[in-house]
C-alpha cells in the first residue's frame, strides 16, 4: 500500500531513501533507507505554519 512515506522523506530532506534495486524497479519500498532532517519552529507563526525545514 502506497502511503507516500518515502516521498514525504524526500520532500523534507531532499534524499531519496529507496536504495534497493528491486524497490526502484517495482516502485515500492522493500528496504528502508535513512535520512536526517532538521525541523525548526517559528515562534512568530501559529498552527502547522510554525514547523519548517527552511532556515528563514
């Protein structure tokens, strides 16, 4: 079932975590990769807009 977890990690970190050749060929994650992400909080913002991966 495709929930978009790998795509979410890609959009947050700019790293594609599908490393296994069978994953890429079948377009599904078989073996998970790893990526670091720094999530920042803007104290001037409210709600979901508070959380960002951008420095500004």
